[in-house]
C-alpha cells in the first residue's frame, strides 16, 4: 500500500485533528454541559429569587467552562500555525507513515507504533506509552486512498486499536 496526500491545514482541520482524541472530546462535552448547568441555575435563581453578585459569578464561570477547551485549542493553533503555513504532505506506506512539512519530515515505522486511533476526521498514530507521533487528517487523501488506509489499519490488529 502506498498512499500520498497533501493538505493545507487551516483552523477547522486543526480543530478536528485535536478533537480526534476521544478523551479530549469527552472533556470538552462535560465542560460544556457543566457550564450550561451553571448558567441555567444562575438564570433560574435570578428569575425566582433575589439577584446577587454570586449569580454573576456563576454565569461567568459557566461561560468559562463552555469556552475553555475551545480557547485552549485556539491558543495551540496560534502557536503552531506557522508550521502549517505551507501545505503538508502525508504519506502512508506498508512500512510506515511520514509527514513532510515546513519544519522537515517526521517519520514513524509501523514496528515502532503501539496504536493507531481511527477517528472520524483523522488517524492518530501513537508510539509506546501513548506518546503521540502525529495526526494524519483524512481530508488529505482521496476517498479511495482513505478507505485503503483504513482497510490497512483494520488488517493489522497489532496496532489498529
């Protein structure tokens, strides 16, 4: 198998690549729900009881919980956007995967890979002890290549996770 794709990573693609990790996605959803509960309870108390400064604090804390994960992803994008200024070329072969970008080439052999997490928008390649090697967005490949890569990962259960 030899699939090659190229993609200019913008904020939307970067955000989907970051949220490919289910733990981060679950934390984001939990933080948003907790923030909405805080805002809702502050609103309910404002309607049914006396208005106090504590309600404003609850409302601001709820907004912070809703936006904190998005803000962290946005700050990370601001730090890394120069890395994605030029299109990034991704290559997946039967020997390993590579990412060719502005900062050089990152390569990983399949023998060094502990797990490949197959997400909806990207594949996350992880080495031993959960160390992330890099993320390959599915949008970089044609639908045929994307299916071929996914089938390759399914055919290799030792790291397909």
